[in-house]
C-alpha cells in the first residue's frame, strides 16, 4: 500500500520495496510529500508501517484506544496520546492522506476523519469479505474468476493457515489474480474498539463488526499454565433474560455470522502472537469456549459453520475436543453438538430445582430439567471419548441457590 501511494504521488515506479524496511519507506514517503517531521519520526521509530506489528506493551493498546481519532482495529500501534495528537494535528496528513491506510488489509491502525460516511464501505465489506468462506466457497469463487482450481487451496491456506489479510503478501498467487481479488474482496476480522489487560494477563476485547456501533461483542482471552482459553460470543445481545446475566438485560440485536465468530479467534490469535505462524509453534490460544454473549444453539447454523472453519485441518486446524459450546439448555439441539459438531458441551445449570431454575432462567419453562437431563444423556451416548465429559456451570447467588439443600440436589 505504501509503495502504491509513493508511485501515485511521486510519479516514480523505481522503488525496491524488498531493500527498504516498510517503516523507512513510510517515513521517506511522508517526508517527500511534506508531512511534519514529528509524524515522520513516529512512523520511522515506531514501525507503524511494518506489516503484522506485534505490540508488546499493554499500555500501547490503552493509549491508542484513548486517542480520540485513532481507533484500535486489529493489533494496535505503539502510540502515546501525545503522539497520536501529532497525527491528528498535522494539516497535510488530513488534507492529503485522509482515510488512505498504509496497512489497510493488515488492519493495524485506522486513521479516522470526522464526518466520513462509512455505510457504503461497511456494506461492501459485509458483502465481499472472503474471511468466513468455506473451502467449497473459495473453490467456487476461484472457478467463477476463470482461474486454475489449485489457486483455491493456496488462497485458503494464506487466509486460514497463515492468517494473511493482505492479498499482496500472498507470495505464490499471480500478480494479476492478486489485483483482481483486491478490487473485489477484503479479508476482515472486525474492529477492536477496546482492549483491556488484567493483572493476571486476562485480556478482554470489544470487537465491532460492519462498522455498526450496535454490532459489538466482548471476547475474553484467559491464559493459564497449560492452556489459553478464548471465550467467544455468538450473538449480539440475547433473548433469554436470565436474571443473573448482564447480557440478558440487552435485547437480541442479531446473530453473528461465521466470519464474525471465527474472526474473534483470529483477532485474539494475532494479539497473542500465534500469527504469523512459526515452525513447531505451540498455540497460545489453544481452546475456545462459546460462553460469551448470546445462546449459541439459537444461532446453530452459523456456529456450526464457524466451528467447521476453526477445525478444518486444511485451515486453522483446531482439534474439535478443544472447543466447548455452553448452552442455557436448548434441549432438542444438545445431541447434535456431539453427532454433528463433535465438540464439548457445557450446561448453564445454576439450580437443580426445576421450579427455582424456571424463576432465574425462563428457558427452563420451555425445556425443563428432566428434558434437559435426557438430552445430556443422549449427548454422552453420541460423543467421542475425548469430549464426552459435560461441564455443569453454577453461579452462587446469595440466598437464592446456595443452601445446603441446593448442594445436595
């Protein structure tokens, strides 16, 4: 992207990108077109233009998210608020570059101009996002472009195995195909609006989709000694109204798409350092639990498609037994978690008393405990040995479900 900007604005095509670091090329370009030296120094010293930047200091995320006109879209960049202001106040930066991004497809940083109508771009991204497409979908797209079918496998591997978001970085894809893909498609995981790191290294991210302020969900990464578990959302809001759950106070806005569900994993994997992949690398994001916002089984079709992407050996390649779906008790679909999805099951129980459970979890009126337990028994019969064990979740509510009798039940 930097090279194209330089060719366009300087009128010279004599640029050896391979011989010059992206950060130096970026600073050189900005100096030639008249940007302030402060901005050029920031670009050069902080490696803003370098692809696949990995921020190593948590405060960088916090500083960037607080900067009013720079939003964290993917991994972030090492800016302090004062440094971000240097970009905001640079006149040429506003007038000349506006929203042209030097690493747009890598989604490191968006430079936002007030008053931009993003609805058209949002619709384009939603319609033409290649991420979230299955291998079969990619084959059909490549065939429709009149290109050799083996390019489908290459494109699929670049997106899902290597985590590449920029067509120009796909080394074995022909130049003309890269250009055609770039003209029509994007590879988009979603935009990280907030990124909070706890003292115990737990990381909570607020991710927005389609540039829609209402289409935002929380994703949480919980690292431990032996695994790193990512808690993903399946819906924006929820329709179940469980009395102890904050999401239950929000109306259901919509289901997440397969791309938006799997995109939560890709964002977390990039931030954790799982991408770009290295030889014999151990995944830091090793497990996924559907315990975020929404009821996964009320979005069964899209959750199924996302799990297919996450577990495809040709792509991301997570083992099915490393994924767990947590349900509030949609009994009829529980056996299908074992027979079709082949992943683990967690049941949001919270009371072993049928009447009390109906009070705190209205879904129990539709699928009462006896029906739920029967579905769990069916799950155990159909499940493989690796994911046969069911996790029962229980929130202790003072004076509600925490008596000795509740424990015995």
